[in-house]
C-alpha cells in the first residue's frame, strides 16, 4: 500500500488542485488517487441526479464542499484493509493469531470512534455509496478480515487487482444456493465419515488422514465443478500423503472396495514389473461428471515421500497433455498442486516451479496451489519452520495472489477456490489458497502428537470436525433441516462403507482412454533379449540428404554470426569431401528424422539451443536483429514439432518437468541436457525417486533421455564426472539404459531407438565434451542409412584375432586416447573394444568377443577413480570374463583441480594399459 501521509498532511487546497487536475485529465495523476476521485465523482453524480430529478450530471461546479482530509483518511483506511487485512483475519480455527503489527485501528489513520457515524463519499470505492464510517469498517472487516484474508496488493497489473477487489468486495458476500450448501455438506460428510470409518476399522494403520482438513474434499469438488463451467476438460493433481486416500475415494472415484482391499492386504498386485509402492503413493486416473454433467478427466500423479518432488512432474505432464491433446490450449487442462504448509515453505523445488510458471518453455497456463495448512510439520511448530509470515510468502515472487481461509468455514473455502479457479482461467496465472486447519492425529496414526504439542492437541481434542461445524452454521443461519439431513447422510454413507468392506460390489467408474494413454497401452514390457541387438533405425539415403540439406541453410534475409556460419560451412565441406558428419550434425539429424516420421522432439536444459560447448547451434541468432532461426523448422514433409528451450538455472525442477512431459506422451522424444554432467547432482531426487524406480513402483514407463557431458580433461572435480557409478548402482530389472557413446552415427541410432522400441526406458547418455569435434567421432553416411545402434564397437583394425594378446575394454572418451597411443606405438597385439551400452550389458556380444579373443588377457580401462565409473558394476555383473581394472586411484573427489596432475594421472592410465 502506498503511503498517503504526505497527502493527509497537506493543505486542502493541494487536494483540491489534484482534483481539478483529475477533472481535466484523469490519467495525469496517481492511479490510487484517480480511484479515489472516481469514487468521489460517482457520489457527486448521484447527488446531482437526486437534485435534478434523477438526471445525472458531470457538472463539477455545483459540487458540495468536501472535507478532503477526512475523506483521504478513510481512503487510506480502505487501502490499509486491502493491503494488510489478512494480518488480522480470523483464519485460524484453533488458536489466536500472532500480532503481526497490522496497524488497522482507526487512530492509525487519524480517525476515531467519534467519526463512526459520520458519512463519507469514500464508501463509493467499496460499492457502498456514501456511507457511515461504521458501515465502511464493518464491510472492510467482512471482506478482508473475517474468515478470509487475501494478499494481492503486490500485484502490479491493475486489471488483476481490480478483478480481485471486485470479487472480495462485491461478489464474495453473495449467498450460496441451497443446492450448493447441500453439496458442501455432502462432501464434508464423505470426507469426515470416510476417515472415521478407516480409523475405526484399521486402528493403528498408517493412512495419513485428512482429519481436521476434511474441507479439502469440498474444496476440490468445487474447483472441478467451477473448472468444468469454464471450459476445463482435464485436471491433473499432485499431492503428498495427507488426505490422499480420501481424495482417491471421494474426488477421484476410486472404489472403496479397492482401497479396503489394500488395507486388508488382499489386493491383487501386479508385480511383474517390480516391487510396487505403498497405497498412499500410488497414482490414479478417472473420468467423473461435474455437478452439471460435464465429463472431466482426472489424474492424480504417483509420488514418492520426497516432499513436493511431484510438483514439476505434474506441470510437465500437464504441458505435454496440452500440447498433444488440446493444441497447446492451456485453458483445457488445469494443474492443481496440494501442498503441506511446512513443505511449501521449506522445499526449494516449490520456488523453482513458481519461477517456471510464466516461462515460454514451462508455462501451463497457471496452477492452483492448495495448501492444507496443518500449522505443523511432523512435530515442528511453524515458528521453527519458516522465517516468513506465511508458508505461502514465496507467492509474492511471481505476484500470485494468496487467499488465506479458515478451514472450519466450508462456505468461505468453497468461495475461495471458486475465485481461484476463475482467476486461473481469466489470467492463466498461478494462485494460492492457504486453508488453515489442523491435524487431528500425529504425523501418522501411530504417532502421539502430545509428546511435542500438548497444549495444541488439548485444544484439537475438544474441537468439532468441519462437518459438525458446518451443520451448526446451517442451523444458526436459517437451514432448519440441516441436522436431520446430516444425520441421514451419515447413516447412508456409513452403511455403504460397511457394505463395501463386506465385499458388496461397487461398480468402478467408466473410463475412456485418451490417445496418449492408448499409445502407452500399445507398448509392451522389455526383456533382456531386447538389449542384445537393437532394432533397425536407419533412414533412407534420400531422407538423409533431404535432412542434411535442410539443416545447413537459413532464410536469405537471416544473417547468422560469421563465426557460426563458418562452423556450418565446415560441416558442409566435411560431408562434401568425405561424406561424413560430425557429432552435432548426427544429433540434429536424429531429431530431424523423428520429426519427419511425425514424432515430436522436446529438449530443454541450460543453454541447449547453442549447447554448452558451442557444438549444437540448433537455434541461430541474427547478428543484426537478434532474431531466432530454428534450423529444424524447414524440413519438407516433417509433421512433428521440435521444441527446444533454454531452461532457467535449475536441475531439480526442470528435470522433473521433463520427466512429467515424457510420462504423458510416449511418442515424443523428451531430452534434458545438463550443462555439465556433474550438475545432475542437483536433480538427484528426480533420478532416484522417479527415473530409476518409477516403472517398478508405479507401473509407469518413461522414455526421458538425459544427456550428461562427461569426461576427464583437467577441468577439475566439478566438471569431469557425471557420476556414472551412481546410475549403474541403481540399475536393475532393466529399469533404464546407460550409454557412453563415441560416434555420431551411434548417437543418431541411440536417440532414434528411444521411439523405435516397443517399450520405453529412460536413457542416460554420458556425452562427450572435448571430443565433440574429434575426427574419430565423425561417421560416414553409410552408417546412418544402414543398421541400428551398436551396443559394442569391436576393434576394426584387427585382421587376425589369434594374434591378440590383450584386450582393452573401455567406454567413451578414453577410447581415443588409447587408440592414439596404440597407433604411436604401432602395437599389433592389442585390441581396443568400446562398450557403448553399459546397461543393460549385451552379454551375448561380450561372450562372442571373449571367444574371438580367446588368447587375450582382458582389462577394463577407465578414466574415473577405482571407486567410481563402471569398474565395480562390471566386476559385480560381468562374471563370464576374467578381467583386470586400470583406473585412477580411489578418490574422495571425482577429479583433481590441477591440470598438471590431471595430465600425469591420465598418462599413467595409458602407460599402464600398454605396459602391463
């Protein structure tokens, strides 16, 4: 709120002069003063209309004398409530709120109780007309300091401010219809009785109940119904454990029989793909009808225990569905993120997600953030859990409004979420609803909360549940049948729960699969044989030449940087003279060929348009106009979309978004490239909880591709290793593919293979840095128009295998160092074999090579220290070949920071390999 004390302390003549300026040109004065004078003019016009027989006039000459100072003081009071009313709002159903210095008493604005019955024109600003100060204050308290407090005055766009102001000061007080009240009571009944039933039947079992926050069920129901009225076809929900089972039952429509069978331990679990997960992590999809009969597709995403980790997955999934199902019309699909108060304040991923919200590559048209504010995190009081006034204070970073609402006031909660849904649809922007409630039990049902919060839980024990509170409210506000209606609902609902527990069949909701889901259903599970020999992924020579020619030109009126133009001309010359392409061209040709097949390609990461190492140049910049040119945008006959985005400086959030995008559409190649492979550390939660285990836990395949620049070139411990050992340690049950590729053609086939397979697997590729331009990585055209990915590259220099006494098996960049030394030494008895795919191991091909080089001693050679890289993985898994290991010595850090030491260590590896 602006400080108008300078006006309050000014001479009335100064205010009068401002008013005259307003009369001449309203846009010439401060926006808030303009609002004030507009309200004053409205009063003048109405007064004149009354005097002139109902005819309004804009003649200011007859305006009555106004006490400007006192009017301004009331205006400051109005602005004060709009800005800080949330600080005194009665949003906490359990305990008195902390005094946060709102300064909203009359004296702060130069007013007193003596002014309460004085009329003020400023009442026009809040829709009251000329009104007494008493009426104005009461209205402000009802709008901004009752059971709802709203933060929105940091929003700079006036249209949004005006929209919210109207909602709170005019529309919010509109009474709900009787049908809507019954709907709220029904949903509260479902939420409360479901928890009560589970608590009675499954004593002590973890379920992370919603008790204390059951109004969530009424809130979500209202969001879905309001969304349906505003052209939303699909809702995607992400949430943690608390209340999940209740939402599955009473929002998603999962049958009680299914839920009860999971509690009973009689559910038939499909474990053919892995170990499964606990019931309060699993996802679910359903098709429900809104209150007005519109079909709504609902998706609750599976999630791990890692707080808020599901958030970017929800948004990536929603973006993909919008792209593939609704021609990128974000109004058709609504993401909802349900947060806990401690996690939304404490987890940095929430901030990353918010920073994505309005970026071109990551926007989903706005997200509704619904906070189930238990006022406690496990056992930690909120005073120990955050420094900000609110758990939602980070919303101000993106100017997202926050509605704080008392969870015991079901009607206020429903009105808030309806406002939130309309706001999202109107402005395609994020909004928060912070429902302040409580947690009836401890963190889980077996935990005693009195150990840590004895006073709080003595209050909670005596507190009525939200259904009882609402029933009392209805009785006190003119709904005499409320108690009987609630009892009847309770009786019917309890009976139906018991019936379903007793195995009376409940008919599951009908479900119509969407095109992306049908595409997933057409796939199959992978088997080991799939990884012994890859499918053919070659393209025709005609397509090769068409693609190559298309990506090497640009519009006549486009002027790329001279240095970039020179780089591209060198690529053209390489092909013209040797019929070869380099690494970057092979990569772009893979994407282009998929576009030609009608598949989409999406790539994001830090600086991916150019590439960290200036190799990709997928998107060029005009050196004169700074305009963009996408080199893959003019491939004749291409039906797929190539979407490439330089990401925000985030790994965790962005990788989660891309995983979610790939989860929605199996027919898109989705890639995330780390700036350096080491930086995937920042996204380790996504890798461990989703990428490596998602198929086993949740029966959900995913073809996300990670490009992780990796290799030892003396750049120190932060720019050498993408931690291959960590990925390999997580490899089991054919859960992902790990490659370390050395040629442009093999990269081309690996990328195309991601969509050629009849299943989907995450691909983790350890990409080169220094060797992006190594001539040894170039590939002849014939390698692109024949065959497919080669899991192992045998030594093509060997003419007589019987002469080979030593086999150096390696992967990635080190191959070129070994090959260079062998050539220098002119050694004829050593073969160098490249393991291009490290997991799943191509056992049959390795066996064949072992037989071929049956007189040789085998060694695994790696750049990484002995305790890193693939050494321990191969020792554990490659039992049919007896091999030694050549590597750096075990190390705590991935690499040395001294270039001289690096060169010495590298030389020792090469020397040992040829002298041992």
